[in-house]
C-alpha cells in the first residue's frame, strides 16, 4: 500500500491513499460467500480481524489504518452480512454475524484472534467473544455501544425501523441481492488518484433498503447481563465527540469489562474516515495494549 501526502478538507484530514489492498471472495461452508482481505504482516504476528460499521464495507471503514496495523499484525477484514459483498441471507441477525467471524477464521485456518470492531463491528465483536470465548483472544472496541433503547428517543428510533422492516417483509433482502449482483466481481486493488470515486462505489455497494432491518436488529442488542463475564484483554477507543453513540455509554462499556483500557479520540462517530490522523494512532495504541496482554 502506498500513502501520499494527506489532503485537508475543512477541519478534516483525509489520507491520500493511492493503493487499496486487493481481496477475494471466500466461501464459508453452509453460510455463503463474502469478500475478504488478508494482509499477512510480519511472520508469526498476532491476528486482528477487523469488523466494520453499519452502511459501510470492510475496506471503506478501515483503509486509513491498514498500513499502520499491517506493519505489526496479520490483518483480516471482510464485508459483514447485508453489506457490500457480504453474505446475503434471508434475515439479518447479529448472532449470525458473530458466528460469521469464526467461520471466516476457520476458512483461513486461524485459531485465536483479536476482534477489532467499529460501531456495529464492536457489537459483533462483543457477541463473538461471548459466543466463542475459546476463539476470541482479545477485543478492541471503537465507538461501540453495549445497549440501546435506554431513552425514549432511542426507543422511538429503533422501533420505527422495526415497524418499517416488518412492513417491507423480504423486499429489503431482494433489493440487497439485486445491488450485489450488479457489483463487479472484485473491487480494484489499485486506484491511483481515484480514492473518492472508489469510496463512493464502496458506499453504494450496500443497499439502502437493507438499513431498516439492520438498524431494527441492532436496536435489540443489550449485553448488560454478560459484559462482566468477559475475561479477555480489552481496549475501548472512545469517540469523545460522538453524537450517535453517547460518550457516557462508551465509558460504561469500558467500566463493565474487567481490566479494560481506555483510548480517547477527539472526534465524532465517523472518526475512522474523517479524522484518521487522530483515530489511527489511538487505534494502534489500543491494539498494542491488547496484544501485549495475550
């Protein structure tokens, strides 16, 4: 991967990455296919599995951090269900997403790994650690909630999407499949000078119709009862200007998991993309804090 000089756009600094790592479609027996990028890193390095946020794809969420992380770790990332080139299932369920993480690890011959999750990816990481404690060796949770629907606005928001999803039936699924069928088989590995065009294409690869069922399912998530049972090294990257996931809830998440470290980033919920100059160093510190305890 090559990185040119950063580009400043208003208050944000966007890395002028001119090479996007290539990946491949990977068959997960009994589950379907998903798009996977596997960057080997140094020999014998710890394995990070990166899990992206809602309405995003794996590479779009994480591309500003890949060069930094792959210098120290083997880095694996893939498109989650109903996102990009991810598995197209009849229904979207968080438990299935968590089990997909282990299925990808099995397909790549990985035993133990650290889950690094952003927002939705953080929720999936938590569930993967809860459901598969023998496989998840550590957690790095970025801009991540541990529950929703605490306040009336949240309840109204997620119940509204649940009502929309119920009314639409399987239409979002059919639309998502249509979008996926129209995508090129694989995204380009090299996009010199075309970062914006590539990013727009990646963003559009997730059907907007899929968001109602996804957000409705996310709204049901509540890990309050089992968070204290997690016994893996954990780091929490807190986006301190986040308007989507309240800061206090991210702090509560860190407090509930024994021995967690906190790594603040002075940015909002899209810090991974619009403030990588702040987010990537905090992410790297969080990964070091977790892997040092493995």
